C-alpha cells in the first residue's frame, strides 16, 4: 500500500511497537514515527520485577525489537522525547524541545503510571515503584541478603517481587489492604494457595492492613507505619498499589475519556483519525457485552493489531478473549476470561497442589478460568469461552473425567486440545 501519509505513534511500550510492526505487515509504505518519553528502544516490562531485580540484566537484553528491525522497517524512533500536546485541528503533535510533528493518523499508546501513596513520608529515599528500567535499577541497588523489604500491595507485581526478593535472601513483608492476596483477580482458593506458598518460602504476610505513613532516618525510609499502630522496619519499600491509565494527552485534546481513552471495537477514539491501544484505553468487549479497561500485555498486542488494520482502512474488530499470567517461584498462574457475573464456581483437581483449575460459570456457560501450572486446560478454556460453551458442572468438577466430557453439546470449536 503505497502512501505519502505519516502515521505517528505515541508511547514506547508494547502497543506502539506492535502497531508499527503490524502497519508494515498491513502493507503501509508511508512514514511511521514512534515517539517515546523513555530513551530506550521499546522493551519488555514483566522481567523488571522478577529476574531483573536479582541479576545483572541490563536494557540491552530487554528490547521487544532490536534497532536493526526499526531501521529495516523504516520506522523512525524519537526516543527520550516528551509529547506536550495534540492539535487535532492542525493534525499536529507538539514535542518538547522539538519542532511539531504533523500526522495523517495517530495512535496513542501511553499505557499507565504506578499509583503512589499520598501519605506522610512518601518523599523519603528508598521508596520505590517499578514501571521503567530506571525504576528497576534504582531498586536493585538495595537488594542484598538480609535487607528488609516491605511491599505494599499483594497483586501480581507485589507478589512477583516478593518471590524474587525472598529467593535472593531478603527479609520480605507484604502489606495488603484486603483480606487476601490478588483479591481483584483470583478466587479465594487461589489466594489461599499462593499465601501458603509465600509463607512456606519465608515471606511475611500482613493482610487487611493499610500503610498510613513512612518513618525515616537521615532522609531514608526506615519503617512503614500501619493503621493498627504496627511499625514494619524496612530498608527499602516497594509500592505496588496498581497502575493509573495515562490518558491526559487525550483528555486535553478533547477526546472522549472515561477513566481511560474511550475507543470502539476497532480501537478508534472519538476522532476518526486517532486510534488508541493498551492500558490507557477503555474498550467494548465483544465477548462480555460491556466496556472494560485491562492492564495486560496480551490486550496491548491484540489492540495494536486491530488499530494497525484500522489505520490502514481495514475493518477488523477487537473481539479477543483476554488472558493474564503471573510467574511466582516455579508457579505460573494463568487466567483467561473475565469472571464478572458468575453464578457458580467449580474447582477441578486438588486445590492444595499445582495443576488445579477454577471455572466461573453463568447458567452453565464458561465465563472465566484460572489455573496453576496447567497449560492444557488453560488453552481449552480459552476456546470454550470464545465459543460460549456450556458445561456440566458435576462432570467438570470430577478430574477423573476428561475435560471435553463436560461440554454440553459439541461442535468443531470445542474439540479438545491435544495432550503433549
């Protein structure tokens, strides 16, 4: 597709990088410019709270694509550049310290930013968040056997960091506001399973507690002060309290935003020349019939594919069933689908051992499934959710039956995944 158009992509994460790749795959031959605030090539973020903290992993091992790919694909990179505004009328992006950049179509892939705690002492040295490579490097400087690490938040990032840290010999305490781990994303059975695993590895869990302030010595954090008066001594602190979608550019440009950039099922914003993808968006879920906001690598990659097609004039719908994962110790938690609206939960297998699965049903239809170290059932669940499959809960619960025996009514979409 020969073109003299310029497509500008804002953001240096999965969404922008993948969109650039997919635009070339779509045959777009015009100019592509990717603008990122970070000085690095777009890179993988999941390792930052895992092996990156306990090894000498550096930025050269993290790129999603190496420089040669961008050169070969004629994708211009403007790294370390801050976009200050979008002029929709002039179709122009303003960049701090640079001349404005005109666009014919624009993608916003600005992701999210870590939530910080507005409590006394939050300016002390030694209090960290993990979003960027520099965040990881700063926190890694304090990683040493015997160091006391307090983690505020028991979601994926907090627990993955806890697993890495305790394995490196740190003294780890996890502080969580709710009464269980991963309460927003996992069933109580899974919360209890991971709690036992972390406790067995030496992590201290302080649940149903909230941080009310930080205590410091000589400008550096020394303790976390909790709502019940407990003082948790700490040499360093990780605040892992979730991310906030970054959509200020879109809002200031007058695009429709509701806790994120509102897009349709083709990733178009309220301006037909501007698309958005990734954590910064709120999009309609074709499968679940409502608007959702997801923090997920998988979702960013899929939205990027759809956005690239739309920017090239092809009508492709974002009808993907979402999935998520978390690696902690030798465990892989995998979740496919969304559990909202379920009326029954089925536990299949022994919930005290890796390999079990939990199925969320509504009127026998599979909405969501989570599992630990069971990739075969995870793959099958994804197909069933996409096909609106219904199952017999009694048969599904009995791990002595083959998984496909639980399906009510068969069709080609519900064929079992081969063992292997």
